[in-house]
């Protein structure tokens, strides 16, 4: 199988639209549509938002989004390219708790939308895997059924003569 590797660098949360375009182009190329496209789009944008949120207030935070098509499926690695480790220690306790709750909710959403998720221990990268082989299996079943219907109709026409 031919591998496909692409990369995008985001310099701030305001550039999430670039990520959306990036994901849309990839999904168009691989003919991923409907609900599955929505899953890929929402999971990748949420993952990037999480990394930006963890580094909020830090100057020059950039995130690299790497795409790789391999035997597992579509793999998006969203990683901190530059910036600090995260929030400062003088952050208010209430703000930290609110932020933890929101991030845990976002991570739950991503887990529900992906087939595999890996978050690095230091929260500097999130790897999302979307299986696409099952989609091909469903498509092949649909085509087999259409062929069977075609041959059944043809047999009926032959027997009528």
C-alpha cells in the first residue's frame, strides 16, 4: 500500500479553519463522507483546541498536525511544536478545576469519535486513528448485493421468455 503523509502547522487557535480545510481535503481524497467525515473533523479540531487550551497565554505556541495513511487507517498526530509546558503555577484553583472539567469533557468527546486515541503523558501530543477498512467492507457488501439483484433480475427475464 502506498503511504500518504501530510503536515500542517498552526500558529494559534485562530487558525483552526486551516485545520478544517486540511481535514476536508484529506477526507475528500479518501472519499470519507457523511457521519464519518464529521467524526474526523470534530475529533481533530477538538484535539488541537485541547493543546492550545493547555498552553493558553503562552506566546508563540504552535501545533503541528501530521497526517499519515497506513494499514490501520487515517492517523492524525497533533503535537505541540513550540511553546511552554502549559499553564503557569499561579493559576487560580477554581480556574484550574473548571479547565480540567472542560478538558475531560472534550477528551471524552474525542474518545467517542475515534477508533483509537493516544495522549502523551506530558500532554504534548494526541494521536487519533480512524479505521477506514470497515467502510470498504460495507461498500463491498453493498456492491455484492447489487450484483446479486442484477443477476436475479436477469434470470427472471430469461425464464419469462
